[in-house]
């Protein structure tokens, strides 16, 4: 049996890098959506966007609905939800 550890490690590093850079775009303030994490400069919930990505909403539709967000923002939101969406 051969395990593709190099590919897995590369994928994990890429996702970690995306997560670290994405965290810099997220803010949480009590006066914005009750403290729900949102993308900086918006009132767009990271959790909501991540759930849409997870459900398979096409990126074209997401870009139309959330024009201030980038492809990286959508990928970050998916990781955010996969990791528990900030639930403590």
C-alpha cells in the first residue's frame, strides 16, 4: 500500500495558509449581527456563506450575491464551517 503523504501534506499546508489569511478578513463586534463573525467591511456572515458553499451553491451565484467577496473568501468560509464555524 502506498500513501500519498506528500500530496496530503501539500493540501493541508495550502488549506492552513488559506485559513490563516482568511482569518485576517474576519471581524466580530457586538454591534454587527450580534457578534457573529463577518467579513470585514460587510455585514456578511462567514458562517452563512460557508454553509452556502457547503450546500453546493455555484460560485457564480455566490459572486453575484456577495460581490465584495473573493474566491478565497468563499474557500475560507467553507473551511470555517467545516471546523465548526467558530463554535466554542
